[in-house]
């Protein structure tokens, strides 16, 4: 929702919606990788 709002307010050369979507995807993958590595060390 934030990316769509930014795109509507300040249109630019690239889509904030897509950039924030990919940023969230990368953060989620890093978080999952950290969590899996942390849990596997405790077993």
C-alpha cells in the first residue's frame, strides 16, 4: 500500500511498489535463512 501511495504522489523512473515488494521479499528470505540456521544450531 505504501508503494502504491508513493507512486501516486511522486511518479518516477522506477516503481516504488515493485522495489518495496522485492525489498520485502529479500528481507523475508534473509529472516528465514537466519531463523533456520539458528534453529538447526540448537538441535
